[in-house]
């Protein structure tokens, strides 16, 4: 590998067209701050669009709060959208950090040589796929229904159900989520030198755990 190939920086858009090539570049030249800023801004825009389409009319608690505070509903929606957007500025960094720490610990256990910066960069670039999903669903809710509770790219949109727990399971079977999982499997093999089997077990295992945690949270919510 020549010096030019080593110093070439990974490209965010390349995660869609040539993800394998980007992971190789990340391994040689992990870039963090610029992609993190770009993806955080994309997440902020997506969260703002989504929050602007939240329907408060069917939420009696929100309606009661509006009456008590005496605030106009339109102002509340816009204020909530701004806060949601600002909050999502830091979410990508937190998600990438948590994932990086987990994978780094696993790499130490299975004795694979990979640095924090390599894993952190990998996780940031993978989050670009999530950002696309957030923006796309926000735009679709604006154009089609005006209801941000509908996840158009998930199985929940294709198979509607009144069962909350089942609906959440369907919501997690989502195009951009699965896309991100596939990229994570590939990324762990290239960037962290994990075997294909280990990568699959780790990624699928954590996905199942997140699904179980969501179901458990829904069950707790129904008990309250």
C-alpha cells in the first residue's frame, strides 16, 4: 500500500456506495471530528423535522399542560422541535462512544489489535445511515401524513397493529437499522480484525438485547 492510499480520508457518502473501501481507509486513517459534526447536524435536522410533525391532539396530558401553562399549541410544537433538534446534536457522539467502548472491551477479550480512534471513527461513519433514515422518515411524515409516529421504513408501516409490544418489534425491523447492522458486521471484520462469525454473533446479540430491553420497557409501562 503506497503513501497516497494510506493518507486518503474516508468519505461519508462512500458509506452508501463503497462501504468496504471506506472501512479500509478508516483503519489506516481514522477521521473523527468532521464526520461527527456533519452527522450530528444531519441528526439535528432530522429530529427537528420529525418533532414538527408530532400530533399533540391525541395526548390528554400534553393538552392539559398546554391549558395550564397557557401556551399556544403551535408555539409548543416549534419549541419542542427546536429542543429535539438541539438534543440530537450530542446523541451521535454518545451512541458512537458507547458502541466503541463495548467493541474495544470485546477486542481486548478476544485479543484483537484495534485502537479507540479506529472504532470510534467506524461507528461515526456507520451512523450516517441512521441519519439518512431519520431525515427520510421525517420528510415522508411531512409530505404524506403529518404524523411522525409512523416509521415508514419499518415493518410496522407495512403490518399495522394495535398491540404496542408487537408494534415496537415491527418498528425495530427497519431498513436503515438492518443496513447499519450489516455495515457494523463488515466494519468489525475490516477495522477490528474480528472474524465473520464473531462479528455476526456480537452484532446480532446486541440487536436482540436491545429488542428485549425495548419489550421489557413497554411491559413496565403497561404495568404503571
